[in-house]
C-alpha cells in the first residue's frame, strides 16, 4: 500500500506539527519543476531529455520514502500538465527528436503508484479491487501480444498510458483517512491550473510562442490548425487541444462545487480557454455536466451552475469580438446541427463502420502500441491514428480483451454510483462533481480514449476521490448507531 500522507510527519502531542496549507504545496511543486527545467533555457537543454525523467523520478521517490504522499500527488499532477511544454522548450534549443525520452517523466513518477494494483490483488473485497484487476489484466494482455505487430517499445509506453492513470487515481480510495487534506490540495491545484494553464492557452491563441509553433511544424498535426496566431486550436502546456479540453472540462466540473471567490476568475479563464480548443466533444461534455448537476447536485452547486451559465452568456461577446476567434468557434458550433459538414465526425463514423472488417482480420487484437501518433513516430510497425475510444481499445486488445477492460470500468462505475440511494454524505457537492466527471468521461469514450493517458488521469482521480468519500460516509453511518447503545450500556 502507498504510504499515508502524514504518517511520518506526526510528532508527539507536546509538539504538534503545523499542517502546511494546500496553496503552499502547489507553489512548492511548481518551483521544483521550474528549477528542474532551467537547463531548457540554456545550451545544456539536450541534457534534460534523459535528465528530466531521472530527476523527477528521484524526487517523487524521495517524497514517498519520507511519507509525503500529498506532495507526491500534486507533483505528479503538475508533471502531467507541464511536461509537454518542457519538451517543446528543449526541442527549440536542442532540435526535434521523436520519440522523446523526456515525455516519460510523468509516467515514470506515476509508476510509483503501481502498489495500488498489488493492494487490489491482496484485498479483493475493497471497492477498487475487482475493477482495477480486470483493467490491468486486459492491459497486460495487450502489451504481451504487442511484439507480434513489432511494436514492443511503443507497446510498453502504451501500457503505461493504460495502467498508470487508474492506479494513480484509485490510490486515493486507499487513503480514506487523508481524504480531507488531499481534497483541499486538489481544490487549490485545480484553481491554480485553470488560471495558469487556461491563461497560457488564451495567450497562445493571440501570441503563439516560437517553441509551440516549432513543435506544430514538426509534429505535423494538421487538425490543430496552422502555426500562426489566431489560426491555432489552443493546446496550452498539454499534448493536444483534445487533452487540454478534457482537462479543462474536468477542472471546471470539480471547481464549480467548491467554495471561495478565487474559483470565479479561475473558471472564467478556464471557460474562455475551453472555447479556444474548439473541441466539440468537450463542449457537449460540459452541457452533460450542467444537466447532471441540475438533476443530482445539492442546491448550492445548482446555484453556482446557474451563475456560471449567466456569466457565460454575458462573456460570449467579449470572446467573439476577435474576427478570427469568432469564425473558428462559430464554424465548429455549426457542425453540432450539421454533422455531414464536419470532417472529423465523418471520419469517426467511417472508422466505426470499418470496425467489423478490422475485427475479422484481428479478433484477438493487434497489441498495444499499434495505434496513436506517438507509435507512428517510434518507427515500429504500421501504426495508425484512431479517433474513438472503443475503436482504439478493441483494435489493440481484441474483442474479448475490450470486454474484460470495460467490465472493469463498469464495476468501478457501479461502486461510484450505486450508493446514491443509500448514502447521503455531508460533502454531497464534491461527490456529485466526481460522479459528473466519471459519467461524462464514459460518454466521451465515443470520440476519444478518455480512460487512458493524460485524458484518463484526472477522470480516474475523480473516481478515486468519489470512492474515498463514499467509504468515509459509510464508516460514519456504521459508527452512528453505536453511540446510543454505548450510552444505554453505561447507564445500566
């Protein structure tokens, strides 16, 4: 099991340890990543390609060895958000390289949470166990057959993308006693990341930095626009507009139900940035989130949703005042009612139609590492880019493997949603946010692999927090009837 966050920080009662605030933790982790990234601005930038993963892994291991789980969680989350930008800064000075070892940094640090899988195997009655084990077995099968397609190295990286996000996120459910402090850290991280990552996305649209433009030219991702201001679909510090949009959608969903005035400017920046990604699926996802909140969230959260919608209506003219932004967004909005005019939607429908033919040629799957732009760049096999979560997973691990994988996802969703009829936790607004993220993530599977990679990380984090909240509430409910019985026994 992963160490408890404050297990090694407790002092005798005569000298209590002062708990560090969540905002300080976030700025500390940002400072550490910033210091590690300094060579990117010098002639020694090339050193960071092997050096950055090693440094980050050593620091993450140091945090866990000293029992500082809360800083480990925040450090890993910031790495997933910022590593692609560090890579682009390095590439600007040291030249383009693909595949790039630097991109392993967040996954290597996240791999330290694989103890969650060992816990699941040895604690079969825990809520996370069955679902996580099923997903792990399906992912391992896909990795084991990857050499057949000649994609062993790419399959190894893909295996990390499949297994680490659920292990990392569901580890939260193993640390129920630290739920409150981890939740406070998450709130601070989301507000700060909406401001920084969202703010950079807005800046990127208006003034595209040279390192981002160079990366676009080398990556040859035509779907994200042209490497010019006002002609790019913002991707901020992440890998793509899709990854950014999914993160912003989840961050906005989790922030709506929180308290404090700082959330409002952060959500305004995040909403603006979300519109500049021009990712239709994320827009639909936010609409689903609002609908879910209206039906299932506490009254205070529903009021926040209404206020956010009203603010969005008044802010829309300011967002669309720029002619290029207006054209980019309205053109994408028009495809919501005219899908025949949308090329990406047509490509996705064609992929689903051809899925039957692909299954006949590879019913058992082609192995991990056979789809995705990063596999194409590795030079192994004949990798292709697939637009659609179920298609990608079925092609990689076959029909039976996909059935096992999605059975694991379903088990975890049942654990998260079923207690709604018997469980009314005090933090109902937070649990509603976790459930909204999970539900939206499953729906978005139709258009993207929202359970794997950086897209899946924050979704599984929400599932882990939701399960921890339910377990804590169950423990309180089980302990509540004991008080009157104890009192009567004492009186007798």
